[in-house]
C-alpha cells in the first residue's frame, strides 16, 4: 500500500499543487508556517475524512475561496484507486471513490490506513482524557468498520440526549421519552466499550516489546482501560443518573467519559512519570499503531511524521528512524541535517516555500 500522488486546489495556503510521492521516505523541509503540515493534513483528510487537527471543512478552504478540492491516488496490491474530496463552506463535504460518489465516510474503509504522529501526540499522556479517547477512536475507526458505525451512532444519540436534557427543564413532560434514548445509547455505547477493551488488550501485546526495546529493557509498559461504566451496567446507570443528568443538563456516564491509563513499572505516569517517560510512552503508542495495522490488514500503513524529530532526543530519533524503513513515510522538518548526520536514506525531497513546493 502506498500513495502515488495528490492534487490540491484552494486548500489552506495552496491555490494549486500537484505532487508525486516515492514509495519510501518523502521529506518536506522548509521554515515554519510555509505549509508543510497542510500537505500531511490533506493526505490524512483524504484517507479518513477528518483533519488530524480537528479542523472544520470551512477552515481548510483557502480564505478567498468558497470550496476546495483534493484528489489522491492510492496503490493497493498493484491496483490504483482515486479518492476525490470536495470541501464546501456551507455544505457537507462530497467524497468519491474512482469517480463514484459515496454517501457515508465508512465506505472509505479498507482503501487506506494512515498513522499520523505530531508533536502534540507526545503530550497525549499528560493531556486530558479527550486526547486519549481520540487516540483509540482514530485508529479503531480505520481498522473496524462496525466500530466506526457504533461510535457515530453513539455520538449522535449522545447529542440528542443532551439536547433533550436541556429541553426537559422547560418541558418536564419530556422526561418520559428519556427511556427510549437510554436504551439506544446503552446498545451502541456498550459496543464502543467492548471495542475499546479488545483494542487495548491487543495493543498491550504489541507495545510491551516495543517499549522494552526503546528503554533497554528497563521499563515495562501497560495500557489500562478506564471506562466510566461497563457494558453490563450501562443502561441501569443511565436510569439511575437521570435526575442528576437533568439537573446538570448533560449525560454523566458513558464512553464519552472513558480514559486510558498508562503505567510504567506499575506507576501511573500521568501523575508520577517524568516528561521523558511520558514522551517515550507516546512514541511507543504511535509505533504500536503501525504494527497493529500490519497485523490486521497484512500490510504496512502510511506514516505521517509532522516535525516530530525535533521534539525527540537522539536515542529516540534513532529508534524511530530505524523502525520506518519498510513504511511509506512523509516527514516534515525545518532542515535536513539530522537525516544527513545519521546517513538516513531519503527517497525524495520537497522544499516548501510560502505555499510553493520544489524538488531540489
């Protein structure tokens, strides 16, 4: 699996851009704020329908335009597929595969798998639980079409239930309708809980070996799922919390309040770990994603590294670079010295200057 090319029109700071990629390592270098990350974002968006930054469609359209187009060619098992994405300021995005429009984002499932690694990911351990839920969901949605459907349904019902909780304060008679929403919410939410649990069980079998190698066998890592409720008792907890939920006008239990605990040698590093331990654990998490995808689809995903090397010390840089030799990789950086000093093999170089890209 590899990306052959991408074309952008009125995307972020690019009026038009057409790039052909190598199957190996592609490096985009240049000063900050030139548009390097925008290219990686466009690739990720085309493969997942979502921005890794969480940006809305209208925010990715060039400021003086009403719409934006992305076209990407992906080669999988020797067959070239075309993904078209049409972003609009006032309407939902349009997506087509090989020229045929699709109605649901889930129809992209199976065409492309991506792992995105940015400096923000290095803070996944110390940041709030929303970041760790997002880590689980982004990978699971690429690997499991049913999980994507269950999570989308759960989030839709959660929003509707929260709206109903606000309306009940003005119309108490609506309280009787909560039961219907609770049953649906518990059904989809229980599936999300079980999906996350299975995902972390499998991740533990992968990350332990990776983390041990990075730390020279000095640390043992463990991922512990911390659900706000279990699937067996979810519905009864929703019923028991109705009065509280109505008072605060929000749903107090469910997968939207889950967390992930990372322990090193039995210690919760969110609370007691050093910054170095937290960053090493984050690196282990991202590398584990690569091998999780490989195990699931029998192929390597595409790796997108957004200026991560500058945030890692030399030992962790070396480990990361040595781990990606068999992966199509797109890397952004401000200079090439780190790669030259380590004699790292680069297949293609792009220089990015104020929204223009050159191949020196």
